[in-house]
């Protein structure tokens, strides 16, 4: 098992992640009915997609595979935790949860990395010192839209370019600080009970990350790109509003300051979560 993990890690370092992801991304946007329907049908069978949850079950409703991959769910099928709770922003599996140490470091599968490494800038270290974090991994079978965990106004968004290592149990264990090395989009919110941040981490085969208010965010360029938002209704969100979506499986990290209670002690590493369920109280 360890030998296979080491081989997988070596392959990850050598593979041109962006090139592979963009090439397969082109196939995912193919609008030929036979091609896209074949891809969708194979995907449904391979990952046992629960079609009874899907808002539009007809394959003819999807112009390409990616439209199905980022499919909407039936209204009300994911009940929201409600006011006073931190709702899960996505379906997935908890890959790490805990308190940020005094030097503001996160832990993932035995590796530690700083908040500055994750955010690509030191501006938020004081805000989150002794705060809390929770990481959710989205596998290919999961619903791939990301939603706001609490009511808040988006104030600042950052795209940090990076690698596109595959994110799974093997690579997270063997590649140090993979979440701080992969391409990512960081959203900083101002909530009624203090700030919070949501990080969307790219991975192998993620052709792009997009938001409903800025469209395709990645890849805009090789350097760090920042957006500062002034007050406006299109940057104010209530719990459960969509804030982003992945073109393929990846990871979402939520960070809250010390002033909030943190995440429920019942939610541990490996715990499956659904979008909207309570992760803890504010």
C-alpha cells in the first residue's frame, strides 16, 4: 500500500496537471449529443449518482457533460441548518477539522501549513488566530455546487495560482500542504457575527472554478489576482445561496475566528456531510 502511495505521489509531481485538466475540460464541454450522453450515462453508472435528487433528470436538458456535472438538485432536498448554525457549504467528506494554533497553522493528514500559505498573503492571520477550520473533500460522485455557510457579505476574493495535484486520501497524506500548493479561490465574508472565509481548492481535472457573480475565476493568469467588492445586493448572501462551483472534484475549507464557538465535536475526520447540515453553532 505504501509503495503504491509513493508511486502515485511521484506521478503527481511529474504530470502536467493544468495541461491534462484543460484537455479533458474541452471534452467535458463537447456538445455532440452522442458523446456527451455517453459520458453522462457512464458517469451515472460508474459513480452511482442518485438521480432522484437531481432537479432535471433528462439528459437532453444538458448541453454537455460539464452541465450535468455541475447539476442542480431538487429544491428543498438539502434542508438548511438555519440561523445560529454554520451550514455545510457542500456535499462531501470531512478531511480535517480543528482549532487554529497560536501561530495560525492548519493540519491535514499529518502535515501542517500556515494560513499565509493557504491565503497567499498574511493579511488575515490576526483575524483567525486561535480560530477554527474545517475541510470538506468533494469526490466525483458528490454534488459540486458550493453554498454560503452563513449569512454574509463578500468583501474580498483572491485567486492564488498553483499546482493541480489530485486531492484524495493518498495525496493528502503523502504530498505536504497540498491545499496550500494547489490553485485556489479564497472568499472573505463579513457576517452578522463576525468574519468568515471559504476557500475553494482546485485539483487534477478541475478545468475551472466559477462563481455566480464573477463567472469563470480560474485560470485568469499566473499571478495572484484580487477582487474587492463594495456594498451591493449581488455580493450579499444568505445561508444556502450558491457562491461557486467546481468543474470536477476538489475541496472546500471553512475558517471562522475565535469569537465563534467552532465546529461540533461530533464531526470528525472521515465524517460524511451534506450541503446545509449543521457543522456547529455560531
